[in-house]
C-alpha cells in the first residue's frame, strides 16, 4: 500500500514538475527577445541548478520520488539550455547540427546523472543520445542520399546494444541502481537492430549497395561492444551475479548475428538485375561502339541520337551519314517566344536496341560482358512486380522468424529479471513488427480480391490480437508483481 | 542499493551542478570565440524563412560566396574561402583545402559538388528570432565576426545602406 502511495505521489510530482517547467519556459519565451544574451544563459543555468538543489533538499527530507522528479526536470532544463544557447549563437540549423546538440546534451546529462546518482537524469541522457542517433541517421541519409546506409545503422544499433549491455552488467556487478536503466536501453537497441533488418530492401542492400555497412567506425564500435560485454561478464562472474544460461544467451545472440551477416552476404549475392551500361558510363571506345545506341565521339561515349546536334552547329555537313546509320537533317522550328530556331537533328534515333544484359541472371555472368553492369536491388517480373530470388526470400523469412523468437526470448528474460519496462518495450516492438509486415502485405498484394482478404485477415488479427496481447501483457505483469 | 536510499550528498549535488555549469561554460566560450577575438566581415546575402521544430523560427541566409570553383573536393571536406574587402561588402578571391597563412578567410564545409564547382556551408546560414517578429527592413547583407581559424558567427543583419535591420516583436 505504501508502495502504491509512493507511485501515486511520483506520478503527480512528475506531472507537476513538467507543468512548472513548461510554465517557466513559456513565461520566459514571451520575453526572450528582449533579454540580453548573457542574462539568457544565466537564467538557464539558474533554472537547472535550482531544480537540482531543490531535488537534493527534498531527498534529505525523505521525499525521494518528488526529488527524482526535480532531478528529471533539472536534466530537461539542462538539455533545453544546450539548444537555446545554440540558438543565441545562431549555430547550424541543419539536422546534423541538431544531432550534434543532442549528443552534447546527452553527454552532459549522463555524466551528471552519476554525480547526482539520479536514474531519472540517466533516462533523459539516454533519451537525448537516442534522439542524436536518429538525427545523425537522418543527416547521413540527407548528406549522402543513399538509403543503403540504413544497414550501417542497424549494425551500429547492435554494437550500441552490446556496449550498453556490457555497461549494464558492470553496474549489476557493483550493485549500482543504473543497471536496469541500461538493461532497458540495450533491449531497445537490439530490438531496433532487428526491426530495421526485418525489411526486405535493407537485406538486399546490406552488402550490395554502394556503401559498405562495415565502416571503420562501426568496426570500432563492434570491438568496443565486445570488450564492454567481456568486461561486464567478467565483473559479474567475479561477484557471482551472472548465470551460465545468461552468458550462453549472450553468445547465442552474437553468434546468430555474425551468422546472419555471413548468410546475408552469400544469399543476396545474385539479388539484382544485369543491365546495359548507359553510354555516359562507358569509358572505352571499343565497348562504346559495340553497344547499339552508343557512339564514341570526341573521347566521350554518347547516345547516337545526340550525334547530329553535338557535331554540327551549322547546315554544312549536317546531312552526312554516320557509322551507326544515323542520318542528320537541318531543321527549323518556332520557339515559345515565336522566334525561329535551327538545329541539326537526328532522323534515326536508334532507340530500338536490344539489351542483351537483362538475360544474365547472376553477378558473375553479368561481369563477363564489358558493356553490362550489375545493379543490386529487386528484380522485376514481366508484369513489373518486385521479385526476390529464392535465397534472399528464404533468408528474409528465417530472419523474421528469428526476430519474433528474439522478442519472445527477451520477454522471457525480462520476466525472470522482473523488469516490467523491458516487457512493455518488447511488446511495443512486437506490435510494431506485426503492423509493419501487415502494411507490407497490403503494398505487395495487388488486385481487389487479394487486398480484400488482406484487410479482412488484418481486421481479425487486430481484434483478436488486441485481446490476446492485452491478456498476455497482464499475465506477464502479474508474474513480475507476484515475483 | 544503499545509494538509492540515502541519495547524493550535498557535496555531490554541488559538484554535479558545477560540472554542468562548466560544461555549458565551455560550450558558450567555444561559440563566443569569434565574437571575442574575431574580425568583422560583411557579406552579400539573400534570406528565406523556415521553422525549426526544436529551436523555433529562423531565417536561412544564402551567401554569394557559397558556390566556389574548386577541384578535388568531396562532400564533407573543409574548405577555406579567401576574402577581399570591396567597397561595401567582402567578396571571395578563391577557395582552397589548406588553411591560408595570411589574409581574411572563412571556413566552410562542402555540401555538394557539381563538376568543378562546390556548394559550401559556413555555419552562418541561419539567424534565429522569436515568434511574431516583424522584419521592418529588407536584409541585404550580414555582418560576421570571423576568428583566426576561419570560424564565423553572425553579428548583425544589415540593410542596403549598411544600417542594422530593425526587428519588431508583437506582444
């Protein structure tokens, strides 16, 4: 009963802290433009210092829950301060700029959480770090315009999960209260990793895009993750706080991850299409002239239809036939401004070429022809429907089953560890996964009849699933509470 | 678990707050460096107004010197643009990948490359202001403070006559 009262007080105190914070921010915001820059910084510093000190005073008087709410508020004000100071100095407003600010706020808050020994400050710090992770992801996509980088982020998420789990184990070994907070965030990152890789197109590009997913930084993070895990396991073994089954589970997940990376490299090797190179991509004159629609001209491989306009800017010589049988003619036309324009145009555009490359179904056979190039991605049927080859499709199915198994295993582990927040997180990812696959089916199944079936099945799943998941969640929570 | 029961000591709380103040202090010092030791440069500009969900309303400022002819650069590379003083505004002389040993220059990052020309970003492409702000004058140029490393910060928004742009805030 005392615990229930404590929880009740905590919820209201947190809401109260947020409301006070919002009120102060709103009041300052309305007059923000007229406050000198130095005073703005001092107001922000005073804001989080006051909040932390008030938290400390209340903690001394045994109002621990309210004190934690004030530490939480202080951490939020600190994070807001980072963004507002950046605003005062008109720093980079791009997504990359916001990512850097999120990381700065995260580092400050996480370090401070250790000094204050405040779990709520650590939560704010980890949240800001995760926000930075996502913003950095968006900034990378924006900068490099390559969705293949998604695969890199999936592996980075796994590396982060290893680092954070190692840190969690160390905290368990020294009986620090941050253990479960780190456990929650490592669960989040490992589930995120699996979720990203459950998409077909991410699997295709995992190894085959223009971007190699294993960059120097990711290799460093994977090594760091392995070291953190090893140190965490060692620390727990020293204090006999880890079971053999937990160590086995960790190794099984890591081996499964490595095996998956290896299998995906093999399975997706021939997932893609072989196409004829564009004329502009060809750098050799012999290869260029061997392609129907291309012609080597002035040390450049260009389309035959552009030959006339490229070579003749007056009527003299415009009718000369070329080696590819293209005939040029001097033509005059009227432009939108009613002026007459003359140019040398091609009469025979030679568009009816045959692309012999598309018949080559494997990467190796494609590379045998100098005029062909391999494009990783979906292949398309004669009716232009996306297709996966059998090894990639099987890998995708296996990975999706493995992902569901991973979620269930984590739920089981969280139940044993009596960690309700991790159970909620796992169930959230499970629901997200089901909804994502369902939307995927809607997108893949064309035609009214099949779509109607998808909707009906979806409706049944949603109604049945909602009831079952609710029951399942309640059962797990009861188990945690009774334990 | 003992730590959770007793909470942090007064000394730890003071230490934590002091750490955060010093942490922010370094950030402020880093950002203020061009204002403290930098030289003044005025650049020709053309602004537009977007909105940042985290930090509020701001103005994107495009500079005439943002596009530079330069070879052998990739997206993300650091580039220095040499500046020479004109009658009213400063203009670019050339862009280089190595930091110049003398003269006035501004540091930029390559955003995109097209042939032998690169689009640069100097970190001063935004000017924040509060909501309901009315810009009473047309912005023609921007006064910057640039330190010895080429890092720049916006100092003032100027009109075509060189006077400061007036911003009125509605209550």
